[in-house]
């Protein structure tokens, strides 16, 4: 574990002088890794922004998630994958699981449920995976970020070919790069 972390840290030190997170793909994350997700869209406002979770939805550039966390306030969400399901990381027993609704109704809605709360009828819960670049996909699909959401944040959607999901204008296609969390902070995110 110690050596593995050292190996992961090395490229970060190499890139530290740029003061920007490392975007180059590193080693494939282990299947049980806890990770944050970083939006990649060069030349845009959301490039390198971390994914946040609040109110059952996923955002970037959200000022505050207001989650209840074990190790102090978290300014971004921490995730893990299990059997194709994507979960918000928490040390507590209440699972918060992501779903993607790629139906005509959902238009690519990316959200999460808490505990026994059911997903929307067209919600897919077990189509999440990391590709060879550690980019998150939903059955191969990537993501969109749309401006002018709550608190000035951008809402995150699964790309379905709909340019303006739920009427949102100015959406940008993004990659969602998983970055391993060395010290994951367990949180219960707001519903
Ligand atoms: C977080 O709390 C602040 C202060 O109550 C509020 O203004 C903000 O809208 C909240 N954000 C979310 C995502 O719930």
C-alpha cells in the first residue's frame, strides 16, 4: 500500500510546478479504490473542477455541498464502484447510490438515492465503469456539464445525444476522470 501510494504521488510531484492537478492518465485504479471525479474540458471554466453531490444531484463548481462528513467539511464528493454500481463513499451504513436516467424523460439525469429510496423507473444503477484512462462511463457514455444551476454551480448529466438536457443551455461535453483519494472522507450527502 505504501509503495503503491508513492508510485501514484510521483507524477503529481513532477507536475507540481504548474500548480494544476495532473490530468495525464496514471495507472488504472484498483477495483476497490475510493476516488474523486475531475471534470476535463480544456479551455473551459469547468476544466479540473471536482464533482460535488448535494440534493440528490451531481454538480461541479458548487460552493458548498453541506454534507455531513467524518473528517470535516468536504468540498468535493468521494465515490467508489462495486459490481457496476457507483456509490458515494461513507463509513456509515446508509448507502447513497448513483443512477443515470438516459430515457427520453430523464434526458441523461445523473442523481443518487439514499438508503431504500427507489431510483426512477428508467434509472440505470449498474452501468458505471472506469475506462483505460480512469474516465467514468455509463455504458460507454460520457458526461455534460450545464451552467446556471443552484448556487451558480453547473449540473452534471450523462451524455445521451441531447444537447440541452431538461432545457439547459450552454452545456459542455466533459470527461469525468477518477483520481484516487488517499484519505477518503466519508460523508452523508443531502437528499
Ligand atoms: C448550503 O448551505 C448554505 C447556507 O445555508 C446555502 O446557502 C446553500 O444553498 C446550501 N447549498 C446546498 C447545495 O444545499
